C-alpha cells in the first residue's frame, strides 16, 4: 500500500475508533462508572444521535461525516461544562469525553479534506 493510500485509511480508522470510543464512554459513564442515580441513568440515551451516525461513518459517507462533526461539538461542550463543574470521577470522564470528541472532529475533518482533494 502506497503512502497516499495509507493516509486516508489511517484517518478513517481514527475517525471510526474515536466515534466508537465516545459512544462506549458515554454509555458506560451514565450506566456504570458515574451515573446520576444509582443503578444507571436515562441520560445514557444521549448516545442515540451518535448511534444514528454510525452506519454512515462506517460507509465513509462524507455527508454523514460532516453532520457528525457538527453533532460531536455538543459532546465536546458537555465535556467542558462537566469537567469544569464536577469533581473526581465525573471530571475525569468529562476530560476523556473532550479528548474523544476532539479526536473524532480532527480525524473526520482531515479525512474529508484528504478525500475531497484526491483526484477522482
């Protein structure tokens, strides 16, 4: 595989991995790691919009990647607010959410730019 082919593939894998990791983090956070209520929270449903993006992201659809990049900014914002307002485990989980949302955003935007710039 040539270097020109490896870059989009690596960016695509980083995009998918960060999206899946963000989904797993949000579910685990609200159900087991630090739920709002003992035994879990309905806040775990916050991953539903991310789940809607999964099929398109797995198929590397540029349209889906674009709207998912805008969607993930809400998760970034939640992470910033909760990292600032909370302490302990919740602040740590929020920091991880910030990192994963930024990783998805950066990888997706780079992937879209590389694919659009490539000759068809």
